[in-house]
């Protein structure tokens, strides 16, 4: 075994020497194997890179903030009787629209009508007594005291009529405002106590939406601002609303401010209690430079850049971005309107590389719409 070791070592040395000689020969300028590699490498470095581009465009853009809220009725009330009694008549159908002042529920008022008739009879007698007393006082047959007593009796009788009339009117439950009644849970003949819930009445011709925003927006919101509202019950539709009020108290736990907006609902398509998405427009900016989001290339250090095309070459330009919306992003600094930026093919680019535009530049603002 030991006699073969020098032979193995010699063969290894000869093989290594052969490999070194071949590598040296292959890397010589005149070598056939080196010519195709150099020619191919030179052609790849100088060939223009095919890219797609878009124009830096100016468009109107709104500064906005989104939130979620709930729709509530413009006015909402649960009607309750002020006196106990038995229901004699229900003058509405469930879910129908009613006018302000319309009688909705009547209680049995036989006792109240009798009291009113009695009070009116007392008033008639008091008026007659006061008239006779006035005539006698004018002829000095009665004293001033008798005249005053007759006048007091007359006033008491008038007050008694007013009291009886008020008690009678309390047996009629009227709509305090125009709206739509809900679904009743009582029937004629039911005995109800004062304060029992009878029916809800909702004014839905105008709706309110309550929502909250972080306190950092407090100095940017004000009454009268416009907002857009969307709901899952009517997908694809938006409704215009207006901020009516801002709660002066900021929620100390959530650090949020409560806002209330109103929107017309003449057809009744939206209903109270519906979940809503709100987009509040804080400001409108007419000329904002935008590029497609595909043009941005992230870099280490929270840096973003784009490749600008000028003289058929790619130029790396660091940019500062703003808001993003509808697949476009605002360019705060770094670009000018009308310049071309690469939107596809950036991975093969480097600063100063030649490029070949595959299609006519796309108008970013028009494409975003």
C-alpha cells in the first residue's frame, strides 16, 4: 500500500498542472473559447432595455379621511300615553306615513267627556251669576265683595273647562311630527298604563349620520364640510352629506371627536340603524402631480425612487410622495409635469442605461379616472 502512494501523488500533481494550463489558455485574448463570451457580454451591456412609461400628470385631488358610522333618524320618538285607559281606536296602519298632529291612538274617553260637559255647565251658570251681579252692582244693590266673588266663580268655572278639555285631549295620542310609524304591539281593547310604549315614530325624510374622527383632525373639521356616504345595503352608490355639528367634548378614552352630518332621504331608500362608510373631504387641491403606483421603486432607508426617461436613457430620481388614491400616488418633489417615468421593466434598469419605449406614454390622470 505504501509503495503505491508516490504514484497517486504524482498523478494528482499532473492533473492539477493540466487544469491550470487549460484555464490560462482559455482566458487568452486569442483563444476561441474567450471570443464568444466577450462578444456576448458586450452586446448585453449596450442593448436598450424595453420598458413601459407613463407621463407625470397634474390632476385635482382631495385631502380626505375615512370613518365608519351609523344612520339615525332626523327625529325619533316612542309614543306613550300620559293617562291610563283602554284603547278604543288605532287610526294608523303599521309602517305608513303620517302627518304632524294626526291622531294615532285613542283611549276610551267617556269619563273625560262627561267631566268636560259638567265643567261647561258650571261655566254657563257662573257666567249668568256674574252677569246678574254686575247688573245689581251697577244699581248699588250688592257690594263690591259680592261682585268679586262672582268674578272669581266665573274664573274657576273657566279653569275647570280648560282642565277637563286637557284631560280629554290626553286620551288622544297624536303624531308630534311627520314621519313613518313602526310596528305596533297593542290592539284595540288593550288596557295600557301611563308611560307604556305604544308605537315608534321616525322622521326619515332626512337622516343623520354619527361618526368619530381622531383628535388630530380637530383643527381641520368644521360645520358645512362635504362628505360622501356609502352603505352595503346599496352597493356601488354614494350619497352626499354635510357636517352639521361637532361635539365640543373630545372622548378622553378613545381620543376621538364626535361629528354629526345630515343627508336628504326623500325616497326612503336608506333607513336608520344602517352601517355607513364615511369619506370626509377636508380640502380640495386642483393641481397635484401624480404617477402610477407601479412607477415607484422602494430602496433601503425608507427611500423611494423612479426611473425618468430622458434622451432614451433611464435616470434614477429620488421622489417624495404624498397621498395614494385610485392606483396613483402624489409626487411632492422630484418630478415635473409632462416627464416620462418607467412603469414596467425597472428590475433590469440601472442609472444611465439605454431604454426602448414599447408604447406611447400613458396619461396618468386620464387613466386614473
